C-alpha cells in the first residue's frame, strides 16, 4: 500500500509540468493542460487517504527532472530504467507502457505496431486506450504513437502538445487531422 505521495512542479518549454511520486518511484507526469486537482480522483483511488506533500528533493532524486530538462533542450535522450517508476495500472496497460519505452527517440510507431509488440495484434483499440492512460508521458513516449494513416491521434496533452514533442525530436511526415482523443 502506498503511504506517501510527493509532488513538485517545474517549468518546461515555458509551461508548468508537475511530477508525482510514491515511495516506490515516479508515478505520474501531469502535463500543462492538466492540474494536480484534476488528478485528486485518481490519487484517491490508488492511494486512499494519502495527502500530497510538496517535495522537490524526492522528485529530483528520481532523475526525472534532469531527464525532462535534457529532453526539452532538444538533446537526444532515450528511455532509461534508471528512473524508478511506480506504474499503476492493469497488467495489459503496463505491457503497453513498457512497449512505449522501447520506441526509439525520433521514431514513430502505430497503435497496431504496439499491439503486435505486446503479442496482442487484434487489440489495437485497447492499446489506444492504454496509450491514453499512460501515466508517464514523454519518458514513456506515447506521443510517438500515431495513426496507421500517419496522422496525429489521441494524446491526453492535446494535439498541439503532441506536435510540439514530435518537433523537438525532429519527427517529420506526420500529418494533422487526426482525433484529439479516443472515444472508448
């Protein structure tokens, strides 16, 4: 059972991003279009009775703050298992999220590619839903997952943010016109 939940907020690309961690590791990256208040229901479900404690030092020790600064500076940086994670989700979701971590910097995959990578090629829509529930965006790069037609689709941070992240990585050939969110 999770006893503590710490958070801090940092500025990235001129916008506030918040990071949350349990005693096990980083559990959530809150993007600029969201607030910590938006996540109180989720926090209550995964750690009932836990109060948020602001603690920049704990989040800094995970390595995630430096990793994000490096990423937003435009430096090529890959997923690292050095950052302790507390992935809170179903086994299927966790399999999808781990597959996201294997998508190389500067490359894209489709939802079908991820479904195949986890051995569930018919589960494309379920992969889309798990992708949308990704608790650690950018490190587990759900923004690199696009539609089979090479269009932007389904990003919790909004398509503008997804485009910005793809631009940081200099990923080309992805067109606008997809759906901002999946409707499952």
